[in-house]
């Protein structure tokens, strides 16, 4: 019957039997969408295990990259389509494709394999739940509307349509919540209460909408605009997945009985880290640029706010705390500052300490960062990679007295505005845009907005004269990319001929 | 070969979840010394889980009953003796039992409920529980706690909690949804008092808060059984006792708390940040609050009397020109009252109509100001956790000697926190009570009921004192609650009879 599942066995290991679903049965996949409520129980080969997981991982990593680049949903969908078709196709039930079962089984299994691979740490769990939700959303949006409705019905989400009569009765209250949801208003015609489908649902089903006062609540029922249905389904998806991952994490120790899986799972989770690194750690200097310790003050005009803040704090205090030193050293390494110059830079910057103290407490760390000392692995890999925005945004939020982190994320709005003004950003519209971006947690957007403002004329020229392609001007997601692009834009004249030549060569 | 390459299904079983923090603390002794903060194995946060901010027992000043330095053995013995009389003769044991038990016969709701007793030697006994109201009373009389706290109902008897091998066998499962309002959180806007002090003027903030929260709990969330209790000094607690509220999980408690939380942010910065159009809960709250703002804030508190405070007000005016016009006017009238300053805003906005002023911005800013000065400020920690303990109603506040009495929400304006019964006062009242009073009361009862004097029950001691209206209010609250609870049970039984068995696809994974 089922050609994929060649090695299905009826005898279960007794140790697993006690944990297995008592309703053990071959999975049926009546819907294209899957909430992954039931773990797979049939057997697959080790090769399938690995290949399916890698295929899914490709898709997820690319989706994550799209979100780092702030692609719009439409851009993301367009970008992802060929990848999905290749690695994780899912046809509609109506297609009557021969492959339906195989596709859905692969989707089902690969999800659960990655669950095992990414359950181990909280950070991985959070990222996994996030990208899986993105994948689900993509598929939810492209699902045939009738099939989607049928799928949603199986979720048992318990909502009820609001009658026209009740809509009229509650029109003023509903009107005040209608703009909260779905899109950003966009200046288009305000949606009308009566045109909208409203769902009435126990408020406990949508605690996040209640918490943020995005829905009208009466007598224990929340009134949710119909187009929030998607967000309710997605919420349920994320929530259930997060809960399941917690359970998986606790059950992980029991899986080590199968030591064939452990290396594969470890390998998978390491690969998931990879797409974030983003910027080569080698730090080849930009040709013609003087990347030396004594020129850093001058170069700092090209730094993004995070590094400007570190640089200024260092100059002010003649000191930086641990994470600040780490973030800054890696950045300097990334712009091409050599180890020797870097040691000179830090030695002179820490002007209030003796050589002895410097050598004892700081020198080693700088060398380690460059891969000059430390274990084999560290030396072979050339030390650490410069931090990407994602890493700076999500790891080690700065505490009092610490200067690392991302100002767009970690500063109060007032302090951020003060700093931006001090760095020459005085345009009201830009400052307001930044405030808006940071409020909606789009820190990349804020940073890129500032970049575009500070390099407005150069970008225009670079585009007009074809010096840089659109791809070279894509959203910045790495502080070192910020530096490089800023430097190149501001030094177009010196570099003009060469750069132009390069671009033309690539044609 | 292929055999070796097989991978069995990836099922992952549910395992026991981590125990909540309340049980992970190694409280090796039932009796945990408060003083032992340095003992590593005792989690401080656990010890203090139930301390709400209204109680100053540990502050060093003004507390003759409990402050260590001032403690005088005689005084303490006297106070323990008075407390004994209170627990013996005044504390409403029966109604307390019914309140927590929801039924006349002891159920798990009562038997598995955690009580925590704070003793005079500064020890706290957590995880106490009682199978009957009488055992509860006896234990309290034996130990004479100066404070009793109420925690959640657990899946098992809290006294047996150490006998379970898995944490899932002992979990908190229900507790009233609680709110805590404390006037110290209003210190930046009250001008009459600060810190632990209160007067009738600033008590108005509490009254406003109760109106807003009570209304929203009823209208928005559909809760009906909300008990407001004076915390004995400078705040109030709400106990939402509906069955549905008692069963709320932490994430839902957190959601409701955030729904109510509006005045946030640091002092000195902008403290109100709300979307427009206003959410229905906020526009309704402003309707409730605007008269209070005029009367109890502008006229009574006069919050922007000083030029420093007026500056803070000016910062929130959205238009530069209007701001400057107001500043000039107020500088030429030093000491201009807040009510007049408030009126100036509209007046100058009209006359000196600034071309750049958007009337909508001004209205929004004014609404924000009204909210900042009237909207409830909650101590959110109390509301968010199912296993948070809260001081029981009817205990004596050790600092003020006042009884923590319930507040009748239909007569909020009639509640006077400075005039509630006190421990000493009750003792005096009962000593002054004479048979003559009793006879007069009996006569009155006969007249009212029209029955013969013989089946008039002898008066209970609390009925002879100023505690009477508060216990009567509590009794009627409890009666209503029990009735609703009984009806719910009956309805469920009816529904079960009618029920057609349906196979519900399990969605938990
Ligand atoms: Zn006062």
C-alpha cells in the first residue's frame, strides 16, 4: 500500500511502547496543513531521516534569512516558492497528486526530526518555533480556501460568528478596535464594522489580543475581526509547538538510547546556527583604506550606532566592560584591523591602566578573539566571527554600565534620539521614523533608515551612475556591512574607477 | 543492513512538568524562620510570596505591636490576649469557611487550600490546611497568628505535599483572581499625604480605582462575585471569586492584569501610552473618572499648584505655541489653582488658536492626563500568579489595629477607612455592651419580624459591635456565591444527563 514506508514493523520496542500513542496507527493526512499534534510512529530509514531533515532545514534557514532582511510577506513568498517546490512541496488535496501522501509524510517527519534537533536549548526552541510558524503561515496563506476552512474546523477553536444584529448593537465599540488588526491601516479607507466578519470567542482563547487590548471584550467573550482568524490560528500553532518543544526537551535524555541519531541531530542543530554568522570573519580590509589603530577615530564616522556608542564610551571612560570589548574587538577585526594594530588600539585606549595590568587581563582575550591563542578549534577557525545584528539584538542584553548591544533596541527612546542628534541625525521625519520602527521592534529598519539618511546623496549617485547594484544596497543586517558600505559610498571618487570596472566585469 | 538504518517513530511522551516555584523551595520545616534570609536553601521569593506591600510589620517605625526594637513583652502579651478575644468572639469563622468552601459540607476547595500563619515570634508557617472550619479555628487559637494568608487550592492536601514523588501530583489548581491597590503607588500625584499615610482626600483614588476595576471585571469579563477588602492601612484587595476566575491559569491572569495596566513608565517621563481610538474599556473608564478628576483631583489635590508641577503638565501639551502661552499666563498668576490651569488649556487653545495645533492631539493629551491622575494603579505581582498568597479578610492590621473589613461596592462613598472597627475599639464596645442593649435589640428584632420573642436567637458578639454591618455584608456575599455555585453544579448534572457522548479529538501534544 505504502511504498515509502517499506520497513514498517509491528513489533515496538517495549521501552518505547509505554510512551507511544495508544492509538498507534499509520498516519493519514487528510489535510495539506498540519498542526503536528501526533508524532509519527512508522519507521523510516536513516538516510531518509537525515535527508528529510536537511531539506526542511534549508527551507527554514532561508525563511529566517528573509525575516532578517525584512522582506515583505509578498517578497518572502516569491523568494521561497522555488525552494519550497524543490525541497518541501505540498500539493492541495484537490490536485489529486499521486505524491500527496509522500509529500505530507515528509513534511510530518521532517518537522518532528527537527523538533528533536532543536529542543535542547531555549534559544533554539524559540527560533525553531518562530520559523516553523513562518512556514506554517506561508502555507496557510497559499492554501485553497475551502481546504483551509476544513482544516481550521478540525482545530476545534470554538468560535462563533457575530450576527449582523449584534454587530449593529456593538458598532461603536467594535469600530474602536477594528483598526488595531490586520495591516497597518495604510491610509486606505477605514474598514467598516458591518463589512467585517466578526468572531466571538471565549477571551481565554486569545489572551494576547486581550492583554494588548486589541479586541473588544464583553461578558467574557472577545470580539475578533474575521481577518484576525489567521493570527488566532497562528497563535495556536506557535503556542502548541512551544509547549510541545518543552516536553520534547524534557524527554530528550531518554532518546540517547539510539546513539545513531545523536550525531545527526547535533549536526543539524549546528547547521541551524550557520546562516546567522553572515559575515566572513577573515576581515579583509577594504582596498585603499587605512585600517590602523590611530585611524580608528577617523573611521568611526562610518560606524553604525552600536559601534559608535562603544567607541565613544571607550573614549570617555578609557574602559569597556567584557561584552563591550568582545563586540567591539570582533567588529574591528571584521573591518580588517590586524591583531597587532588591535592590540595597539586597546593598549592606548585603556590609558588609565599599566602595561602590566593590560598584559595580564586584556591581551590574551584580544588574541583569543583573533584565534591567535586558544584551543585547536579556535585557532583553526581564526577565532570568533564578528557579531551580526541578530546576535547583538538577541544575546546578552546590556546591563547598567555596559555599552554593548544595539542602541535601537536597548536605549530608551529619549536616549536614542539624543544620541542620533549627536551623530548628526536631526531630521524630524527620520527621528520619528526611527521611533516608530523601534516601537514596533523593527530595529534593522531603524538602523537602515539612519544609514540611508546619512548617505542619501551618495546612494542616489551610486544608483544613478550604476556604481552599485540594487543587491549591493540591500538591507544591512551586519554592523561590518554597514561600515563597508558607508566607507565605499563616502569614498566613491577615490575608488570610482576600480569599483566601476568590477561591476562592469560582472555585467 | 537496512535494519540497522531504521529509525523508529519519533514519539515523545509527556513528562511531568517542572514544579512551580512555590514547591521547589526546600522548606524543610513547616515553620520557616523569616530571619533566616541567609540560609541558602530557602528561597526568599517564596518566603515573601504572600507579602503585599500594605503591611509595615517589618518597618522599624511606628509599630508598637510588632516592631522588634519597641517590643515590650507586656505590651505584646496584652495584644496577644486581645487578639485571642478577637479570634474567639469576633472572627467570622463560619462565613470564612463557606466563602472558601463554596458549599456547607467541607470539600477539597477548603481541605486542600493553603493557609499561611504568621506567628508572633516572626515565624511563618506555610502549607497549613484544615479539614473543617472548627479545626481551622482551633489551630488559630492555639498559635495566635498575627496574620493569616490565603493561598491556592492544591491538587492534594498541602500538608501531604512531601509525600508525592512527582511534582505533578501536587500543583496549585485554583485561587481567586486578586488585585491589590496601594496608595503609595500614587505618591507622585497625591499632595495630601505620602508613604503609609492616608486621609479622606487621597482615599478617593482608591474609590475611583474600585469603580473602574469592578465595572470592567463585571461588564467585560462577566465576573459577578467580587469582594473588595480594606487592607487595614492604605489600600484595598479585590478577590474575584467566580469559579471561572478561580480556575484561571497564570497566562490568563497575566493577560487580565495587562488589560488593566495603563499607567506605566517611569516617573518623570510620559506615563500613559495608549493607542487611539480608545479601547472601549478606556473610554468607559474615562467616563467613570472624569467627574472624579474635576472634584477629587483638580479641586481637592490641586496637583499642579507649584510651578515645578505645572511644568510637568506643560510638557504634555502637544503644541509649542499653546505651551508658551500657558507658561506666560501661569507665570503672571503664581499660585493659580490646578482647576483654573486646566480650564486655561481649552480657553487659550480657543482664543490664541495656534495654526499648528491639532485639536485631536490636544484632546488625546488631555485624556492621557486624566488617566494619569485617576486611573487605577495596580500592584501587578499580586494578580499574575496563581500561587500568590494574600492576606485574609478580617485579620487585624498589626500597624493600625484596624480590621481588614470588606467594602460594600454599592456604598463606596460611604466607606471610611479611618473609622473602621479596630481591635481595641471592639474590645471596648463589647465591654460597654449591656444586657439592656441586648434587650432593646431583641425588642427591635421582634418588632421587625413580628414573631414572638422566644425564637429570637441570642446575639453573637460581633452583632453587638460596629463590626456587624461588615460581617453581614460578607455573609450575604458568601450566600450569593454559594447559591451560584450550587446552581452551576445542578446545571452541570442536568447537562450531563442530556449529553450525547462525543469523541473529541485531542489536540494536546
Ligand atoms: Zn491624603
